[in-house]
C-alpha cells in the first residue's frame, strides 16, 4: 500500500501530526493509496494506469491545497478512483475528493452531474477539467443499497432513481452516444462471436445482435447513468438514497436495466426485476427495453471475448435466455 504525506505551514487541525521544521510547524496528513486500486489500474489501464498511480500523490496534495480541504478519514477507492473524505476548511462543508483517470467512461461524469443538479444523484461541488478531479457532496459511504436485504424493496428504490435520472434530456455534446456504441458492437460482433467455444452461446450473442439491429436506428437522447446498480446507490441526508459514480452517455433508457439484473444476481429474479424496472420507465416501450438490455449482454460478452474468454458468464447466459423467451 503506497503512502504519501501532505504538508502545510498551518496549525494542526483535524488530527494531523504536527512536526517541527525550523521556525515553523508543519501539519502532516498521511494518505494511503490502496494496493487494490494500484492493481486494478495496472490490470485495466496498463501504462496509462501506471502513470495515473505515479501522479496520484502529487495530484491529491495539489487539490487539497487548491480547494482548501482537510482530510477527515481513511482513503476509499473503487476500481478506477481514489476517494478522500474531506471538509472544506472555509465553511465546514463535508465532501469527498474524487481522483480518477480520465477516459471515455469518466470524462463526461462532471457534465452529467451538473445536468442532473443533485436530483436523485450526488451533487457536484467543484471540478477540474484537465485532470477529471471532482469535489462531491458527502454521502453515507457505509450504507449501500446493496445492503437492503429485501430484494423487491431494493429494486423498487433503484427503479425510482432510474426513472428520475433517465427522464432528463442529455446535453448536446460532451458525452458518449448509444448510437455510436450500437454501431461499434454490430460491426465487431461477427468477428468476435466465432471465438466462443460453445455453439449455443454463439447463437445467443447472434440473437442479441439481431435484437439490437431492430432498435439501433433510434438510439434515444436521454441522459443515462450506464452503471446504476445497488452498489452505486448510497444513503444520504437530503434524500434517503442517491446515485453515485455515473459513466454517462446519451441514449435510450432501456440500456440502463442490465446492471440491476446482473448485480446481486438471482436467476429466479431476472424476469420480475426486468418487469419492475421496465414499468418504471414511463413512456419507454417494453420491447425496446428488452432489445437494449440484450444489447448490454452483447456489449459485455464482446468485452469478455476481446479479453480472451471463450465462454460467456452464466449470468449473461441466464439474463439473455430469460429475455429472449419473453
């Protein structure tokens, strides 16, 4: 686990260690970079991930100083980001500092959060365009929707958030677009599907591609979260639950359903979860939602094949077969 320190010529607020350097005191904040974050960056982003990890200590120190922040707890992390709980010294605002590698999935995050303006989602407090660094409203990171034991209640909460977020028109420009994704998937599918070892799974992905072709001409224009699952919904003070960590794009709301089917996977729950989520999308045709959900199976399946897989994940197979049987 990597460690760096942030020094300031100030007093010693917030539990910093106070060291003496000549005639002045230096407050030292120790920040840990988890090994798991380093490993995921190297695995998924290669040299770009390695470069990100190398600049992360200095970047964290830079934004703590620039935005007048004091670290208030241990580092948190996801697959792609380091998150520091902080308080803004000037006014006591509790927040989190999110440091991440800018890529196709993250570059539009600030724009989506600004567009939603806190309606069903974490608020954006500040951002840096060059590095993708974000200052966000502090939620209760210890209470994820995934901890709600009642599956139907968790799906109901997620469906309500899904409906609110996807009702918002996507801003013009600055985001990935589902139409481009669909075109790329359909172009790649013939060459990649043949790498699967099982003929039944090859046929399954071909059926998914056929479903996408039927709707690809009308990809939609709503603002989509793209990764709205139970682990990306946190408890909050101003609302019971708020979404975090969008990987936004512009498109059809039907493309949003798959994460809630795959996360906390239960083969017996696929159909009723899909029904509940599709019903929440007012104005969205059920068959379109089915086709775009099959599109997510296709997307994930092609990603896995590109990574060397020769069999589909059983969750993918189950979801596709349930929806194709409707």
